[in-house]
C-alpha cells in the first residue's frame, strides 16, 4: 500500500504521517509538502530514517512535478491535507488560498484521473458550513447543511470540496471528503489559539482573546481526526462526505481559562474582534458513527492536559518556530526526477 500524504509537514498531516507509520508498519508513506511557513521538517524528524517513509519537497499546484511524482510513486491512496489554513491570513491575502486550496486540489485530482488511484481523500473543514447562532445549542452541522462560507479560507475549502465532488460525478474519480471541527494536539503551529496561548503563558506574554471570547468551537484531539480519516479511506463510501467531531464545544474564553488553570498563570488581554468572525461551530458526527463505527477516544479535559504536557516537553520545537530558526532546517532538495 502506497499513500501520498500532501501537507504532511503541517500540523494534522504530520500527526497523520506518525499515526499511519506506527499503525501500518508495512505501508509506504510519501509526504509531499511545499514547506510554506507552516510546514516544519522538525515535525517529521523522528521518521526521516524510517525506510517506509519518503519526503518530497513539492508544491501541489506544480502540475509537472505532481505528475512526475505520481508516475514515480504509483500511489494507491492520496490524502490531501496541503492547504493554506489560517483564517486571519486569508483575510489579509486571499490569493494564495485560492491558488493552493482550489487550484492545487484540481492538479491532484487531474493526476488521479491520469494515473488512476484507489482513493482520493480531501481533508476539509466544518467552516464550509458557516456558523451557527450562539443562542441555538440545539443546532448542529450535518452533511446536508448548505455551504455558507464566511472567510476567504472557508470559501476556498468549499470550492475545493465542490471540485472534488464534480470529479467524482463527471470522471468517476473515487473520492471521499471529511469535514472536521477544530483540531488541537502536538505539532500545532503557534499562531492558532491553543498553542499560541500555551506558548504565551510559558513566555510570560499576555493572552490575546478576540472580542469577548464568546465564540464557540468544537474541539477534537488530532489523533481522533487521524483515526477517522484512516477509517474513511478504507471503509468510507466513494462520493460521500463525512463530518468529524467529538461534541466538545467550548467558548474561546473557556479554552483560554482552562490553559491558565492548568499552567497556574496567564493574563487575558481582549483584542479587536476578527472581521466576519464565525460565532459557533458544532458538528453532528452521527453519520460517521453509524456508518463506520467511529468514535473519538480523547475527551477535551484529558486532551488539553496531554497537549500542554507535549508543549512543555517539546519546547525546542515551538521555540524554533517563534524564533524563526526552523526555517534553517528546510534545506531539502526540490523534487528531482
Ligand atoms: P497547516 O497549516 O498546519 O499545514 C499545512 C501544510 O500544507 C504545511 O505543511 C504546508 O507547508 C503545506 N502546504 C501549503 N501549501 C502547499 C502547497 N501549495 N503544496 C504543498 N504543500 C503545501 O494546516 P493543518 O492545520 O494541519 O490543516 C491541514 C488540513 O486540514 C487543511 O486542509 C485544513 O483546511 C484542514 N482542517 C484543519 C483543521 C484544524 O483545526 N487545523 C480543522 C479541519 C480541517
């Protein structure tokens, strides 16, 4: 079994690479990553000598290179994590989000058509559904919830999902899509809420909270996301969308207060709200539970403790990012024939 994991030097893709190499010791995993600011070779350091793992620095929008990789690797499965993923950055500069998230997906789908694969899996997000009102805790996103995007990031992810579905319907490419809620856990880039707050507490910096901190997110421990994708690529029905979430809703303020409590210090600073800030995300994971038997195994209270401990134990990993040093590690060759 050969799996191409795009975006495997990022947060979730990196966790997925570790998860798959641990679980399936005879699989070949090829990571294809452009190493943008969010890609970090230190995340993959412990698997670089694994004979079943190969890293290729490549851009998914580079059609020629992607085709060469497909031709050389002959993958059975593609799992596409590669993306520009930060909402705030998409508000500042949407163009690269369309380029990577939409056009890059198209290149991968074309490569699947050209070379033939068993499964193309698109890692999408619950943000494609827009948001829910704060005063309706009875409402959840299902797979039938209409797409209703708020940010250039979510619009680009929704566009990619539509393209994936079109390639299934028009060309018969065997695809699946998953839409997951907010992830947290090891190797999370410290511009995102949880790792940013942990790093700031440890560096005696204040903790910036948007608006009043009432926005609600549905948190999932990253390993549970990996186990869900693992199930979908083998057992998920072709052409289907699966929501992934663990019923772990927390306001941003609650998350920050939990981190302060666990670390025993930290000072909140309220800052101007994000433009178009989604109010509440909440996933209904009934379909993946009923159809594939998936359930998350890590409760938020346990997962946040594990995450904080990981950041305490792996200070060099995130300090290199904050200090900009990790860029010096990115000396890998561009893809060569
Ligand atoms: P990330 O920003 O940590 O990692 C993205 C990776 O993609 C990086 O390694 C980067 O170098 C790589 N990349 C970017 N552009 C590329 C290109 N053109 N070619 C090749 N590689 C490229 O992102 P993440 O948080 O790990 O998210 C991974 C995927 O999961 C994304 O598609 C995101 O939309 C989705 N998702 C994320 C969350 C979350 O909570 N983080 C939740 C649901 C879905």
